[in-house]
């Protein structure tokens, strides 16, 4: 069963000047996502797998999905650890 990711509904964030500012629930360490991070955050508005996100970003950045997965997998793990993205098993 593939794992899907999405922005946590309780997360406070704002899109500003081509980047995203994300405030974890702890209220500390505002995160600043730019470039690919900004695009990934926008994709996380809906639940998707790492593979789905990688394919969409590969189209945007003209790179292979395998390269993108290597870049975004640790970012997703970090966002989950900070509580701003939910990891869920799809049904």
C-alpha cells in the first residue's frame, strides 16, 4: 500500500514573493521553502505519493523522476518530523 503525503491541515503557512513560509505547530523555527520546495508544498495541497510528486516536479524542472525522488524524499521526511506534513497509508 503506497504512502501518501499532504500538508497538515493545522499548519500555518503563507505564500509570499515566490516562496512559502511555514510555521510548525511548535511555533519555533519558521521554515522558508523556495524553488522546488515551494513547488512541492503547492503539490501537497492534495494527498500524493513520492512517485506522483516526483513525476509532476520532473515535468516542471525537466529532470528524471528518479533524480527528483532522491531530492524530495528527505525533505518529505523532515516536513513530517516537523509536523507540517502528514504521512498516511492510502486505501
